[in-house]
């Protein structure tokens, strides 16, 4: 992401997905660089759409007594989440939650819905409503893999 001392996107400023690598050997650095380049290439189309929306949430008025402002850490986690979204999924609606988390919402044609909120700590809270009798909810932790439970929920909402 950072090449020759330049910043290519706001994600560079915030620290990207592959920044979690801890290896110090030359081989580890090479692998981390290749992973970063792959993630950037794979997520480029979605990032181009979602990154400005997420970054705009940082401009939320922090003097608001009711809502908590979105932090840089929350925006970074949300950008990392977007990098993991499978290309087969439609682009979600993005919004700031009153508690300062960022939500991603998928709404199906028949009124089914699935929502994922992410906070600064990387906790993913999700909930889906598919009918009066079919609902799910739970929590996962943001990691290098897209959580299967969340993928199932999104697919169920959009079908």
C-alpha cells in the first residue's frame, strides 16, 4: 500500500489488512507485501465505492450529545471488513450507528434484511430477519477470514 513514501488511499493512512503481519524475516516481509498487493487488487472495485462512504462517516459531528462519533480505529476495521467481502455479494449500504460503530446492511427484494456492525475492537455484531419466524443474530471477531455465519446470513437476505 505504501510505496516510495507515498499514500495511495485513506486505508494507507489508517493501516491496512496485511498490517497485522508480525514476521521480521525477509521472507515474512516479502509474503506480507505480496498479501497486501493481492488484497488491494482483489478489493479495489469495492474499495473505490465503499472507502469514500466509510471515510465520510468520520466527519460526523462529535458535539452530538446523543450519538458517539466514528473513530479512526472503527473506520480502519470497517475498511478491513470491506476487503474481505466476497466479490459475489452485492455492495451493502453503509451507515454510522449511534454507538459509533459502522453498519453494513443488505436488504433483499422481498424485505429480507441482514446487518453487520463493526466497532473499533473488530467485533462484528450481526442480525438478520428473513421472515416473521426466521431470524438470526450473533457476534464474530474480525480476522483474516470472512465469517461463514455472516456469509450465510447475507446470502439468505439477498435471495
